[in-house]
């Protein structure tokens, strides 16, 4: 029982145990074959009529044991081929079978000792000695079994020969006993070597598995980094294109797909005002909400910045329009960050396959255009691409191509709107306004300026405006030496790092004093790279240029801009002048109070009636501009207006006749 217990508690590691069993069971086949052949030889190979029946009974019992061991070996190998690991019970069965086999051989040697001829005795000794020698290798998978097996084969038989009283046998007994202990030692050494080899092999395999696992984990991490946005963990642009194109290859003819292009409204302001950490929190939360809204195997991507793209297929659960409404509602819920509660909105554009486009790139472009049409004043929760929108886009593309050639085709010209000094009624300045005559029609600046900014033509156009303005101002100075000119500058022009030097060179070429030139910028200009733009504006001021802030009170951060820059002029937006009798007058008063402290002068634009002019003049507004005085004038008409002003000096009381 002690032996059985020791066998059952050996090799706690399942894999090591299985390796031992694999070695034992696979080696059992030749061992069983040798046992069958040797037992048959001893049982039937010698003529000994006195022990024939006993030998037959012994052989039958041993053969029954061998059959059981053969069946056990067969079924174990069958399970092993299926990948099933061996267990302690398998080791128990094998060990019991091997030790019982040794016991049968020991019994044969002891029971038939006095009945065997010298030839049989010698044959038995050779057989058990050979089997003991083979056991050191065949049973090396288990040290206890191999040593026990060896001793059972040789020790009892050798002792029997020593104490049997036959001097001839005694020498064989001593040799057998010595051989038994030698084989015992060899069995121990072989078993130890086998055990060490198995352990080393398993340690090596474990190391390989560990390394493979690390490689798999790192490969997965690399795949994760290469395919997913690190902030939101959505697919990145490249992975989305691959996934969407793969999905397209699986499309059935009766299934519709759509691309949703989603852009956050107001994200940039939140990011700039509260910091990039808060902006990141917003993007993470928006990504979570998009995933919550998309519950039907949609492919979701962070396209870049605050833009997201979704590829969805038509299902029985919702139409594409319903998904857009769900997305809108989810994102409109206030976002709670670590420090702020932020209201966020979004613009969504949708393009469908196959109705609107046949490829992912086309659908993304069309959805993008649809989104921008919503962002630029479209109504509703989303904009679905349509034939009307397609025509509008085609027209805008046509205009975009046209405005790119407007300078070279000489289609641009300037008109000028006077700015009146309220204290004298004189024309103190003129604002240069751009006009584009395209294919026989005048295109509104509100239409072509954004197009020129998008396609980059605004830079060439901007320098043309400055060049033409200086040329016209030089001519106007012959009529009014003190006249100033105001020029609107696009934010895109400030992207040119040489902008300040170029403007200065143009002004010098026409012998114009920089102080006669008012560079007019909007507050929204400073929603970009504020520090860079402030430095460029200060560079212009250092050269003598005057700086005007247009549309004051409606832009990015009015007070911040006024504080950071030594502004020369502020233009109050026409919306406040229109509502002057409601609450606009309070805005005007506030602006005037600040003007006294900060040293800038104020221009009111959009003055359209005498009551507004009188009120503004009474409030101390320095300059007035609007249809009450003049609409934008062609250059020759402006010259005539200046000639009439040079002949007649008007006072504030005469402003009522300014438009006569």
C-alpha cells in the first residue's frame, strides 16, 4: 500500500506526469512483446512432464495480465492521440500491471526452482536478467517502478539460489544478486536522467509558450495601436477604410449601406477655452455615446480631430434617418467632465450606397459635403445627400474653379464705401470691398470668399486687393491727401509667414504711408493660433499700420483681443446698430466707455437712418458708415464724391443730407 500511495502522489504537474506516462506506455509495447515471447518459451519450450500443467496455468494467468495491460495501453494511446492528458490513475494502473508482471516472473523462478532442469534454470536466469536490464530503459519513466521491477525479477531468484544448498547455484545466486543491485543503480540513474530531461523539456516548452504568449500579446498591441485611435479606441482612418472595403465585398444586391459623417459643433471653442484635457474627455465621452447608439454591427471610426464616421447597413430595426436622430439626441445630452459641464452639438451628413456613390471614398466625400452644408446653415438634425445638394455642390465647384482664375482673368474689381467722421461730416476713410464679375453675373462676396479660402485662392486674391487698394489710394490722395483706406484681411492670409513683409513692400512701392492703411480683421481670426496671430498683428503695428477689429462683439473673445492688442479702431457690428432702440444703445455706451480707457476709436457700421446717426453722434461715436451716407461706390463715382466734399465742408448737423 505504501508503494501505491507513493505512485499516486508522484509528479504533481499534469504535463510532466503526462510525459512520464507517454514514455512508459509507448515503451510498454516492446516490453509486452518480449514478455509474451519469453513466457511462451519457458512454458512450452522444455519437456518437463511433471510441471507441464503448472506451467500452463502460470502462462495463462500471465497471458491474462498481459492482455489487460495491452488493452490498457491501447486505450491510453487512443486518448493520448486525441490530446487528453494522462492522470494519476493511469500511472497507478500501469505501475500495478508492471509490478504484477514482475511478481509473476519471480513466482515462476521460485515455484519451479526445484522442478527445473539445469537448462531451464539457466534460461530462466538469462531471461529475467535480460528483462531486468531492459527494464532500466523501458521503465525509466518512473524510478520507483523500474527499481521495484528490477529487484522483483532478480533478488528473490538470486536469494533462492544462494540458500538452496546447491553449490553450483550459489555462485549464480551471488552473481545474480550483484547484478540485481547494479541494475537497481542503473535503473535509478536512467530514471533520474529521464526525469531531468522531461523537466528540462517542459521548462523549455513553458519558456517557449511564455515567449509565444508575449509575442502574441505584443502583436495584438501593435495591431491595436495600428488599427485603433489611441484616445477613443475606435477604428482609425486606415483600419476603417480596410474594414469598410471588406464589408463592401460582402454586400448583397438587396442591402443598402450608408456613410454617416459626424462633426462636433462647438468642440474647438470648448477645447480652446477649457484645455486639451477637457477636450479629450469630451471626445472619449462622445465616442462612448456613438457606440451606445450603434447597436447593429455598424463600423465606427474616429476620422480625425472632432470628426467621426459610421458605416451602417439598413436593418429592420431602424432606417438611416432614425439612426441620425438617435446619434443627435445622444450627443446633445450635456457632457460631464472632471471640471465642467459642456453642451455639445453635432452636424451629420449621410450618403447612401448604391444610390449616391459606388465606393467608400466617394460616399465619405459626399457625406462630408452633406455635413458641411448642415454646418453652414442647414436645418434639421442631419443632411441626406440629394440631387439638389449635388447641383449646389457642382455649382460651388464651378465657382471654386472660377475664383481660382479670377485674378489672372481680370474678373475682380474694388468698390469703396466711405467712412464718415462724425464730428466734421467729412470722408475720413474708405473701405475697399471686393467684387467678382463671373460669367456676366456679380457673385456675392459671402459666396466666393469662403470658396477662395477653401481652395487657397484667397492668398493671391488678398495680395491683389492690397496692391489694387494702394494703387487707387495713391490716385485718391491727389484729391484728398489725408484719406485713409480700410482693407479686410482673411485669416488664411495670416498663414503666410511673410505676410507682414509683403504688405509692407507693396505699400512702400506705391509711396503710401502705412498709417494711412487700416488692416481690418475679425475677432474670429483669433480662434486659431492666437499667439502667432497676435505677434503678426503687432508686427504690422510696429511698421505703422492701423489695426481695426471688425464685427466687434460677435466674435471669438472681444475683451481678450482688445486687451492683448493695442487696437486702433473697433467697428461695432451692424446688428447692434439695427437694434439701437432696443438694447443696442447699452452695447454702444459700454464700447465707448472702454474706448476712453483703452485708447481706441469706434466706428459704427450699418447706419441706415438719420435717427441712428444722431444718436450715435450724441454718444460720441467717432466714425459712421452705412447706406445713410453712401453705398459701396465705383472708383470714378468715389472720385466725384471726394470732389464734392472738397468743395463743401459738412458738420454733424448736416449729416441728414449726406445721402442726397
